[in-house]
C-alpha cells in the first residue's frame, strides 16, 4: 500500500466514524420518526394535529397509534365517498360502475383491517407483543393490498373523471396506510415494548 492509499483509507475511516456518531436530530420527534416511511412529508403533515402530545411524550407506540388512527379516518372517509359516488352518479359506465362496486367492498375490508390493528394497539402486552405486532403487520398489509385491488379494477376503465377521482383518493389513502405500516414494522423490529411498556 502506498502512502496515498493509506491516507485515503484513513480519511474514509474518519468519515465513516464521524457519520456513525451523528445522532438523529433529537428535537423533532415526529420528523425523525417519519424519516423511515415512504412518504415522510405526508407522514409529518398527517400527524400535525397530534404534534403537541407526541412531541411531549416521545412515545413510539403513541406515534404508531396516531398514524393508524389517521389512516382509519381517511379510509372511512374514502369509503363513504365511494359509496355516495356509486349511488349518485348516473353517468357511470358499466366498467366504472362495476369497478366502483369492487372498490366499495375493498374499502370495507380496509376499514375492518385497520380497525383491528387499532384495537390491538390499544392493549399491547409484553408477553404477546410479538404476536400482536405480527397480526398488525398482516392486517395493515392486507389493507394496503385492498386499496391496490381497487386501482387494478379501474385499469380497464377509460381515463375519465371518475377514474381520476378514485385514483386520487386511493393514492392518498394508500400513502397513509403505507406510512402506518412502516411505523408498525419499525416498532415491531426495534422490540419497542421494552421502551414503551
Ligand atoms: C373527509 O372528507 C371531508 C370532505 O371530503 C374533508 O373535509 C375531511 O377533511 C376528510 N377527513 C379526513 C380525515 O380525511
Ligand atoms: C390528496 O392529499 C393531498 C395532500 O393532503 C390533498 O391536497 C388532495 O386534495 C388529496 N386528494 C384527494 C383526491 O383527496
């Protein structure tokens, strides 16, 4: 090894060491927690109404609970909206009507799956923590899949107003569910119960 190489390795080692030593910004609990999600900006803004309490407590389980509640509220809204649309609009094509009917069913399942996750979150216990987290991972993944199924049903529909509206709603709902799932996964993998219970 010549001296240049040794020097380069020394610099590299120094950089790696200093990077490892940098801690995440402690100040903003929500922002740093949301970094692990796929849509961090959506994550931060969706939790805004919980900011005061979350920043005060710094509890991962409270944060996950808030994210699940937000995704449930949105899923309920989206579901109610789809029901109204499927009933009210006489201008739906046959394909749109049938796709929308499937979406309404899928959204119903999504609501149930997120509700079950929320119920589980409300009574996390040390002894059953892993099992409970695994249930939640299954349900939140299924909830996400149901949103995808809705979109898939619309693939054959023409690119009209209805399809655009549904896609917009579903994409928003999916982002919230995806983020909640990422936070659930994180809580599960960090054996969060030691910190939170
Ligand atoms: C539900 O929908 C209404 C009207 O579309 C909207 O004003 C409200 O903010 C929505 N709530 C959620 C949680 O998405
Ligand atoms: C999706 O979310 C964005 C950001 O919150 C919002 O501005 C937009 O109106 C939403 N779209 C639909 C179709 O709900």
